[in-house]
C-alpha cells in the first residue's frame, strides 16, 4: 500500500485517484496551498503550464520523491503545436527543474473516461504507458496501476516522453475533431 499526493482535482486527477484507491492505496489532493505535506509519490494532474509554479512552491518537499507528470504540453490556443522544444518533452523540462526528484511520465496517453471505466471503447483494458530513467520508480508505479485494474507498458527512458506526448497530442486532436470519442483511444493488445 502507498500514499499518493495528487495536484489537480479535475477529471484526470479524480480518475487517477480512483485507480490508486481501487488498488488499496491512500490518496490526498493538494490545492493551491503552499505548505501541504507530500507523499513519496506525487502526481501532477495539471496542465503543463501549472507545473513550474507548483514546483517552485514545493521544490524542497519534492526531493527524493517520485513525481508523475501526466501533461501533454499542447498549445491550447491553436491546438496546432506543442509548447516544449522539439528536442525535449514536458517531462524532461520538469526533470530539469527538480534534479533531485525522480520524474516519471504516465497517464498522458489515456483519457479520464478510459481510466474511470478501465476500458478503451468498452472493449480493451486501458493501458498506461510509463517512461522514466529510474527503473525502480517505473516498476513501483506500474505495480500500483496494475493493482488498480489497468495494464502498463514500460515505454523506456524519460526521453521517450517526447513520443508519448506526441501520441497524447494526436489522441486529443482526434477526439476534438470527433474522429474518436473520449471513451476511445488507443489500446495495447
């Protein structure tokens, strides 16, 4: 059993919390307060633009922890590009801000509805892709997600976040254009 802190109480934050609690873990949400106690696993279930201020407020408290980035750094004003450098990713940019923290990319290639239902298109079990430079952190997060009823795939090193974020961006644009539903997406079979 683990204690997990989640920044963000939107649909993704709540769906991720349900996966962890279904696996027998304890979840606490942090809002705008700047002095909350953080668990050993912290999830940034916020837009990428919010990460920098959260990290500025909690940089010391994040040392030695696993920080899960779920963001897709989409330019929401145009829906036509990402806001991170082409040779980087949101997860890698976050890692630069907290070098004493283990950053893990996860949940960005799933929709909240597929996390909540644990199914993609009501047929395939939802799969969470995980990337990090820390093998133990990936394994720990995968165990917690699997205990909550989902499948996981080890996507590789943190630099694989570039492809995961491009994949997440594609999925979002397909849903916005109504080419797939928010209950749909991609499944690993």
